[in-house]
């Protein structure tokens, strides 16, 4: 299987694509996560097929007997297995330990794929780890059956499209499938990349020629074609980040996620009569750190009461900042070098959390609602961007970069899956070339960057369809539904006067002095943009080319290895792909530098170097000694040439096709040479020798 995928990568290279090694580390946990999430959904969905209201019904004397008979007749062994597993995963006491953790893994996989697609246009890997087994052969061994899905499950979890293409046959004569994955809703042209191996399955990342993706059925009826380029999408984001304090904003209650409901409360955060707030100094300092990191001006500020009436706001008002926020007029630099303006970053308190029980979990379907006030009063910073974003993809890049800044400054743990970082998107469209902003709609329930990108693209198309049909866009707050991929009306959008702001009478104005501001400014660590510029300058590449390395915190290791004489490009490849998810803290930079020098000198192939690096990470040592112990020796030119000639002689028909210009058989020849040399051959050198012999 590996040889066939390598051959596919070489065929893509021969066709003009650029192929590089890539890694999507979270997919190693995909199988375990999927077979908790999918059975849980099966258990929930199939619970309604009880033989009374829905589905097959087998009559029996009693209701209990009918239920047993119906399910015995209607569900096969695998369906029953999934119902039982899903019921267990969702049961009391196991939800957080299993299903909740699986959903967090799914979030990590989505992030890992998004990071890979920042660099690559496409990912390529096997469809299955083996060729097909006979139908029903694994029915009694569910683990073996599930393992066959290990390569396709990650894209199921991430929601990215994939297609399987036959590419040769295995030793048993059965077809081998090569899977090609692309980013959801992607529409950028392919720019060309090189081969990758991903964990736990090989995945070349490639690109060649233009590629576009369209989404039909975005609105009710048919989406208008040919109008997207006539309109410009305008996006501004409101990002709410819970601050990493020990206690709440105005009281001493514990600030902690996941505690038993309504245990971290007191008269202040419950809004009981006679209670008075006391401002948390650490919350102010963290908000100032974030403001300085975003290039904002830290200003004297004033707290206001924002009046509205929701069950999760016990005081019936929220303490926030209105016309005098703490941080104003900043910017965020994205990995591609563009800047997004920051209007303000102000302090406020969080609300409680409502859980709607019954139906689909939405308030209009619920039987009743429960409110947890543990979150009420937790300190928040709301970061409001200027309307400088122009696409869902750029909005995702903004949120990812903002999250990196939050983590670097220690202001927040920025965990979207736990709600400590939440995003609302204000979306509007306008004719291309216009400077007048259109009517905006605010989209909520964006609990991942994937949801953010999809919601923006959908909402922009919805508004374009309205305008091209001669209708108008109504200012609204809309809810993103991940299941049906649409936004739905929540309410008409409120204006500032709807909240009846007035100054909080129980709090004095907040006016940090110069000494405090200077101390905060000087305590800031190196921020992601600065670290990208430093590493890029040292290696001689663009800052965007080192974004993944900096995001993973490996830039200091690469710089140290560079100082020790390492080769910059190979260091980047290892840091971005081979060290993804690995504990590289103990890796000796000098050993990493020596490894890259061996690669450049031709003493190790890329595959061999990866194996040596894995040993260095696990046990340390000298890369040359590890290579000798593993029997890694670079093939001499004469030995490689002889192997190529033998393969050509043994396959005259394929060679005739190659000489006739059929580049598709390049992968076949490379695979045969790799097989003959037991993986010691360099694929690029083999391709070069084939071209030389064909030219001769």
C-alpha cells in the first residue's frame, strides 16, 4: 500500500504537481473518536424506531415483547452493537469521559486539517490500509472491521470532501485506492506542493492547475450563478474571551470550567439585593496585556450597565464597557502579512449558561430549561474587529492568530470547545468596488473555526441572492445550524439604545497609571508575528512559510539547530511535519542539525531521515550512529542505475509507454525500483534516471 501511494505521489510530481511531506497529527485519535461519536448518534437517532411511532413493527402480546421482537427482527448485529456502545457513551457518568472527550478530539482534527490546508491545496493518502477483505469476513471481529476505516474517518470528522481514485493493484490482485482530500468550501487555485506522510497514514499534499469548488442549494430555491465576483463580502468579528483569572470579575467565586452546576456562586454574581461588586485587579491586568499585544491604546475607562432580560443574566443587566472602553484602536497581523484593525477590546462579565432539555436542544423545541450560574460574572474581554475581513477563510486565519496571541500573553486558554473563546460574525455584502457598507447580519453559535468559515460563506451567498432578486437584507441576529449548514433568524438586531446603557453606580472609573501600563508592556513575551519574522529572516523565506512551525512552538528549536549548522529548509520540513505532536523538548538541536546535513549530503533519503529523527526524539543519540545501526546506507549511483535498468528490462511494455510520453507509468517504475531496493532508492533520483534513459 505504501509503495502504491508513493507511486501516486511520483506520478503527480511527473504531471507537474509539487509534492511535500505534511502531517495531520490528530488523525491518530480519529478512529477512537469516531466510534464513540457515530454510535452515540446512532443510539439517539434509532431510539425513536420503537415499533410504535416509527419504523418496523413486529406484533406481540405485550408492549415489552413487541419492542424486543421488533428490534430483534429489525436490527442486525452491527446496528445493535452501535446502539449499545452509543447508549453507554451517552449515559450518566460517562458522557464527559467518552463522548465529550471524543468531540474535543474532533475539534483538534478539524484544526489540524485547517492548518494543513494553510500550506497545501490537496492531501493524498490510501483509501484503506489494506486491500478489500471478503464481504462479511470481519463481522465477528468489529475492531478489525473498524480499522479498515482508519484512513477515511478523519475526513468524516473534519467535514472535508474526499474522493477515492483507483491506482494499481496490490499483491493479491485487488485494486488499491488513493484518497484525495480538499478543504471544505475551498475555491482557491492550486499552487503546487510536494509529497507528505501523515500520521497514522501516508498523505501526500499536492496541487497543480486551477481548482474550484461550488456549493449548491445555499438558499431556498436555486443559488444565483455568476454573481459572486460582482459582490464583495465584508466581515467584522466580535470575539469573547474568558480571562484566565482564579476568581470572577467582581467577586471571589472560583473561575473554573466543568464544576458541578451552581456551586461557584455568591450574592454578588447572583445579583442579590445589597451585594456590591469589587473589581478584580488581575482581570484588568490581563485585559491590558491583551490590549498592548494588539497594539491598542490603553485608556481610562468606565463600566456601564447593559440592560436586558434573559434567564441566564441574574441581575437583568450585564456590567460591561460602552463608550469608554479600556483598549482602543489596535490591529492584528495575520501570517500572510495583512493587518486587521481592532476597534476596541473591552472588559465585561460573562452570563450564565442555559441548557434546553428536550427536542433538539433549541429553546423552541425544549420541554424545560436549566440555568447554571457558575459562569455568571466570569471576566471577559470582547475584541471587536473593524470590518476588514473579506472571506470566511480570512476570518478563520484571524481567529487562529488571535488565539495564538491570547495563549502567548497568558490572557486566556482560548478553548472554543469549552466556551472560553466564542465568536460572532457580522456579515454584509456590497457591490465590488463600492466603499459603502451593506446591511449586516450578526451570526451566532460559531463554536469552531470551521463553523465560522462555513457560516460566513453561506450568509454572504444568502444576502447576494436576496439583493440580486431585488429584495433587501434585513438587519438581524441569526443562528448558525451546523447540521443543515444554514443560518436561521433568532431576532431583529438590537441597537445600542435598546440596551439602555448607563454608568454602573457601584464602580468607580478605571484609570491605570503610566507605571502600571509600562510594567504590563515590558512583561509581554515575543508574540507570534514577531517570532515568524525572526525565523523567516534567519532561513530566508516568507513569514507565512514558517507559520505552522511558530504555532507549534518549535521556532526556538529550529533557530538553535540553524545556529548549529543545520540546513534551513530541511529543518522547516522536519519541524512542520515530522515533529508534529511529538515531545520535542528534549531533542538536541545539534543532533537535528547533523541529521539535516546528512540528508543534504545524500547520506540519507527523506524516509530514512524521518526514521532516524523518530529515534532521536525517543532516545537521543548521534544520528550517524543511529543510521548505521538501522542499516541505512545511501545507494551509490552505479547501484541505483543498475536497479533502474533491471526494472526497465523486466517491463518492456510499460517502458514503451513511458518513452511514448505516458507520464502515468512513472509511478509504476518508481514503485518497482523502491521495491527492488527495499526502500533505499531516492524517488527523485529514480525519476531523473528514467528521464535520462528515455531521452537517450
